[in-house]
C-alpha cells in the first residue's frame, strides 16, 4: 500500500493507527517511510519513525526510514527492492509512505497494489494544490482528520474529489477509485 499526501495530512499518524490495527489482527507489517534529503548537506531527519512510537515497539512491525538522496518521485532509488525484501522476510503488509505530495510524487503507484492519497479537510484550494498527475494515480482518496469542526469541510472536499474523479480517465477496467 503506497501512501502520499501533503505535509500535515497525518500520513505517519494514519500509518501508526492502521499498522497497530493490522498487528492486533496478527499481520506482520513493514513500513518504508521515505524522507526528503537536504539539497545542501544530503542528510535527512528520518523523523517518521519517531512519530510512530507505538508501532515502532510492536514486535510484528518493522519501520525503515530512508532518505530520498536526490531521487525524484517521492521514493528512494531502492524502494522497489526494499518492498520485495520485506515480502520475502514474511511481512504480510508493506506500507510505503512517500515524501509528500506534488505533481510527481507518485512513482510508488507502480510499485504497490493500491495507492492512497491522504488529504486533510481544510487546506485551502485543495483541487488546485493537489495536481492532476497524482489524482489520476490514486486508487483511493482518504480524507483524514475528519472530526469535530472539520466534519463539514471534510464532506465538502469529499464531494469536490468525487466530482473531480469523474472527469479523469480510468486506469483500470475493474476498479473505480473511491473517495
């Protein structure tokens, strides 16, 4: 499962909750979290693992943060190989968190069975901010943080994306992307 979305959409929080739910159901979960690298130093904070504290202590979960090291597309040069290693190592579910969202951070879509675009409900002009390229690649658009005062904006953005998805060319004859 590939996951992408804008900064602050709650990708790491979602992965931790979803991952814990899966491990409680006896799945072995691997998380490949891709972080951007500094164009100056080449380094990376690799902070996604620190935001998944419960999951990182779970014996049925493995979290591997990796820097992009200049690779474009939201993943690392070796993400596909890392997915295969995790599957070979007995992990039933592999979650790949990309660096974030833009027009080109969807290379992971060709590496996974399902590509999820995670969006917050109140980020301004969502359809302008999230470009067509990544929307066309999404198998599922999940509106996150849809509670409390954000219920109404979440329903509004859901309706906008349902409408927008109807205008896009279908990638599959059998699957219609859901919002």
